[in-house]
C-alpha cells in the first residue's frame, strides 16, 4: 500500500482514532464503571436515538445541505404520536402507531424538501423556520409530559425491551445496514453524492436535483421519526423538551464522522464512529457527574472541533490527491 493510500485511509477513519482516545481517557478516569462490556452495551443503547438524528443530518449534508429542524421535529413527532395513542385514538395497535409516526416524519421532511428543492429557498432559512414551527407545535399539542397509556411494545422499541433485550440496538444496526445499502448500491445513493459534489453537473447528466432534495429530506424525516420512537422508549414518556439540544450534537457526530460540510463526501462507517463518539462523550460526562449546563459548553466545543477537523481533513485530502495526480 502506498504512502498516499495510507494517509487517505487515516484521514477517512480519523473518527475512530478520536473515539479510541476518548474511550481510553474516560476508562482511565473511571476504570471500573467505564471499561466494561455492560457500559459499552449501554453506550450503544443510549446512543441509538441520537444515532438516527446523526444519520438524518448526514444524508442532508451529503447533498451539500443541512437541516436545523431535526431535534424539534423529533420532539414534535414524539409528542403528537403520544397524543394519538394515549388520548385521541388509544384503541390503535402499537404497529399502526409506528406506521403513523413514520409517515408523518416523511411528510414533515417533504415540507423542508419542497421549499429547498422545488422552490429553491435557502436551507438555513427554511429549516430555521420549521425549527420554530415544530417547537411551537410541540407545546401546542401538549405542554405537559405524557407518561402513561403507551402500548408496551411501542415503548419497548427504544426501551429495555421485553425480557431485558435492548431492541434499540438492533433497530440502530438494522437502520445502518439498510441506509448503507441504499447509499452504496442504489441509483438513489449515487445520485445523492452526485448532487452534493456538483449539482450543476448532476443536472446536466439528467439527475433531477429538485426531486433528489425532496426525497433526501423525506428520508431524513423518516430517520427522525425512528429517532422519536427510540427517544420515547428510552425516556418512557413524551415530554415538551424531548430531543431538545440534540441538533448540534448530531451535527458534530456527522461531521466528525467524515461527512463533508461541502457535500458529496462521507461514508456510513464514519457516521457510525461519530455516533459512538458522541455516545461515549455523553456517557463519560455523565459518569464524571458533569452538570447539564456544563455539558452544553462541552457540546459547543465538540461542534467547533468538528468544523475545524472537517476543514483540516478536506485541505489535507485535497493536497494528497493533487500530489498524486
């Protein structure tokens, strides 16, 4: 293997190095609590809900766009679905409740995709607007937590499961496998990267960029809906503040995971590393008894680090590729 390929491999998998460093640091500080199979299992389990938000943000970033509304969308979906299955239609079975929230997530994502892809509005302004809409809609739906009346199997999806089996881990693994197949082996996936690399060139090859952005945000909305189910199961309820402050953590996880801010670059394996990294940091700070208000500071530092790392990686990769050409 040439030096150029080794350098590119290291840059593409840098997130795993960062993950290992944080894991060892927290393991050194809290060896009995952190360096255990049960803790690693808990990190994956507790990261599942946030992981789907990382994926939702990631697919938007691949197209060269982003979504500021994912956290608030997850909170609204969780609250709205909670009202359906506990107040408005408590007779519906748990699997129909899952179908309802997934369809609603796709529709809400389509709203963002329509204004960004079809109308051509700025993604920052569109998703900032829907961020505020979803936040207000959540409080309008219910300003109080909903903690009773959920079907057992509905909460089990994101909770401890039936018989102590953490279903959330299998949901996350299944989601990664399906999304990985879509991105790598389907025409939709290749078109996604083409749009992110150069939308004008993609359009010249016959790709409907406006349709691709619409479908991308619909896919993002579906991923957010799954996150909302997992959050509800993990917490055991739906609250007005559910998934608040998750946007920037998800954003950092996607970017540190190697998904380029400029679009057209990024692999799912890196996103997995980003998911585990943010889960490790969250678990480590919790074990260190860091207060929530200070955790926000560390989240801000993580976001800034993600942007800097992304910039340095892009510059380094471009230099290596140019030198090898």
